[in-house]
C-alpha cells in the first residue's frame, strides 16, 4: 500500500512539473476593474498562452517591417498577429464610430478557433460590465472563459463594415467601442481570462474594459 501511495505521489508531482501554464506579460498582471490591453496577452507561446491559426506575426515584422520602431516589432516572433493604429486616413478615417488615438497596439488577423489568455488581478468581487474597442469586417462571435470555464454566453461583435467606404482594406479599420457587451461576475483574486474567437473572425481588438456595474 505504501508503495502504491508513493507511486501516486510521484505521478502527481511529475504531472505538476510537466504542466505548462501561461504567465503574465512582463510579469505584470493587468487589473480589473480597468483596461485589459489585448496585445499584453500571456507568455508561454502557442497552445499555452494562445492558439493562433499560423505561427507568424502577420503585423509586427511583416505588414509593419523591422525598422527599429518598437511598434513595428512588438512581439514579432510570436504567432498572435499585432498591429497599431495609424494616421493618414488608415485608422483615423471618417467611418470610425469613435475617435481613435494613433499608435495603439491591437490584436488583428483574427480567425475562428483562435484563443488568447490574459492573467488578470481582480481587486474586488463584483459584477463587471465588459466593453470592447474593436473593428469587425462582418458580424463576429466571441466568448470568454475564466480559469477555463465559460463566464458568458457567446457574444456578438457587431459589424463595422460600411459600404460607403470604397477603400477595400479600410473595412478592417472602422473602429467602434461597445461599453456593455455583457456583464460578468468575477471574484477578487488572480484569474486567467481567455478570449475565444468563435465565428467569422476578421476582427481587431485594441482593449477590453471592465467597469463596475
Ligand atoms: Ca499568426
Ligand atoms: Ca491595445
């Protein structure tokens, strides 16, 4: 019996040692209430901190070539695709529903099935309203897990496509902010928040905003 218990203990220890978990970016947990910057997703790589459709960063280092500008090279070796808001009619265009600051990093090139983890520190147990700063080339669906369990129904991100805009690529740059996508009760403490791209994709996410209801 003793040997059996010892074996079980060894098995448990080795499982724990082999378990890889995602960790906060720059060892700094983002806070709720507050803004969760989507580009500050966890470290740990593909399958641990995120799942992305391809292993290259289609923004940093590609669309935005390496040139010494940190906005061009942000997390460029990781699979999650990142760009930033630009002037010259790109992200400050007349079809925005909200005023946009330039040089704001965001996660883009989203595809169904992708997910991203965020280590968060929740400073008070409360019901939080969830806001999102985003663009959507068509109606998209996202969902959220907290510590691996769904915390909200699947959520529709309304399209910001506008046929008045004849610049085809700019259909991915019409920014909007929703302040009350859903309400989520979250307990005080350290949690892992997971953003899932459920359907359509083609959305850009600058930040999530959690405010007390
Ligand atoms: Ca990618
Ligand atoms: Ca951002």
